[in-house]
């Protein structure tokens, strides 16, 4: 049996197109429901990831290439701590990575930042400062030097 006129393969129906064969015409047509395709709004996590990506994209060379071998991850919050970010690894100033050591990674914590900086422009600024601060640790800078540079 052929499909009823107007059948659209991408609509949801209450019955199959062949249901009701031999029935009056009105009952052979499936009940169709049109479901509009709507882009879902970005989640807060998606928006935050965008801020981190924006901060990374704004890092000039030669500093940007220092991130090539560093994993950058976003976590909701630091377990038991109030941190904006954390660097794990061996700074590049120490030379080669010791055998068996895990690769360097930077974690940026979403909720302390979002909770402390409600204004979007202040949040954007602090995310940038946090990314640069943690990158500074990878480059071998200590807290005092990062404070002098305005990344504390």
C-alpha cells in the first residue's frame, strides 16, 4: 500500500502509514504531530566553557604554545576548597618531565568564579586572569611574580 498523500517521514505519528488498510479514508491517515526544531539555549556550563576558550584564544605567542602540551579542564568546583584554578604538573622551567609523571594540566573551577563574579564583564576578566595565573605556574612563575604581573 502506498503512503497517504502528505505523509512526511520526519513527523511523529500515532500510527503507522499502513495502519487502517481497508478502513475508510479518514482513518487511514496517521495522526501527525509537528515538532518544531528549536536550538536549545546554552547551559551555564557551555557559557563558562566559552569564557575559558575566549581567555585561551587571547593568549599571545610564545605563551600560547606553552599550552600545547597542557590539558585544560573545567570542573564545577574544587573538592573542599575555594579555588578558581589549579595547576598540576612540572613547570617547563624544570626541564624534562620525570619518567612516569602525569602530563601537566590546568583545572578551572566554575562555581567559585560564577558565584564571586556575578557581573558578566567581571567574570570574563577573572576567568582570563585565572587562566593566565595557572599558565604562569606552568611557565615557572611563583605566586609573588604572578602578583607583580597582576595575575594573583
